């Protein structure tokens, strides 16, 4: 689901005088000792992946782009150092982490790219799913992962920005749950509860706890014949709470308007629960 684009970035090695003595592709980079963390960044600027690579290589005089992956404004995922190489994005954690940066500055007032785009968020969840699939043990240590400022020794760093940081935990959970959500959505379609799994796959990151709700709905048996007749979301939510399928009707009542079709999702589902 996550399409990763390799732009063929060339990395460099310099001699002690700073002159470039060798150019090589990402596959030639030193590999990490292990992988225990996923670290989320904003780039802090407006440049695309190619310009960040250029800046890190010639401005900062690193080997090349420091992030393992970068997600541009249109959601394109560009390979930086790739899955297994040591990055240069979070001092003291580079040898154990995958660094993923979103193009934009989500911190500084007046930024022309002040928040991530929907496309970036969707791509991030899909990319996180790939990471958790590669290293399943990381699903059990969610506190290891976070935004750059959550890392030990980086508390004073503003990355990934005040306007994005509060979403990072939720997105990490979505990435961890992605495969389960997709499975649950396919189950719900086969039972006639939803029509379009792709819509929900692209939307579940929009609301905290929606991933948990989808998984729970997908794991709840529904009646295939008898259909009730709830017509509004409030009644449907209360019915599901009475059946102990959801815990907090107040939460959903105050949030269901934030995701299109969530009200009809509740009604469709509740109609099949007796
Ligand atoms: Zn950062």
C-alpha cells in the first residue's frame, strides 16, 4: 500500500580536507546495529526531498539526506537512506531508529506549510505499517517511538512542531493497527455493513480511537438476516453502548461529525446488532 519512490540519490564520502572522494547509492551506506525506534520529524522547511538531500549533503556536509524516508506534500514517499542504513536525524538514536520526515514546518508561526496534508498523513500511516511489518517486535514497545522531541536528550527540540506533535502518538497506533484495520474493513464489507473499505482505509487516521472501533466492529458478529431500523446516529450509538460494544457514547456523539459517513457507519452497524 505504501509506494516508496527511489530518486537514485547519490551519497558521498569526503576526505579530511572536505573534498568528495567517492559517490555511491543508498545501498552502500553503513547499516544500523538494530532497529527499536521509529522517529517522526518535520523537515522544518519548505523544500522537497531532492532539495533536503542537496542541503544535507552540501550545506551540512553530511553524506546526503539524513532521514530514512521523507514524505512530500502530495504524499509521495521518497527513500532517503532507506530501511536499514544509519540515518542522521536524531543524535544518539541514529544507530537504532528509522527516521521519517514530513515536508513542512509545523512549528514556526507564519509557516507556509503549517500542518501536514491529508496525503502526507495517509502515506505516513501506510509507511509505518510497513515498518511494523518488518519489525513486528516494535509493536509491543510503542513508548520507544515518537516525535523527535520525545526522544531521550531531545526534549528541547521543537521538531516535529507544536501543530503536529499531538497527532504523532495516534498515527503511530494507526500504523501499528493498519493491517488489522484493513482486515476488519474487509470483514465488514463482506457482512454488508460498509460499501467502500478503501474510503475507511484512507480515513481512519482522522479520528483518535477510530482504528480501535473498526477493529472491534470487525470482530463483533453481526446478524445477516434480521435488520433493525435505527435511522439516527445517536440512537445507534446508545444501542451499541448498551450492548457494551463501545465504551464511551459521549466521545462518539461529540466526534462522529468529524469524519464523513461515520454517522451512517454507526447506523449501519447498529442495525445489524441485536
Ligand atoms: Zn527532527
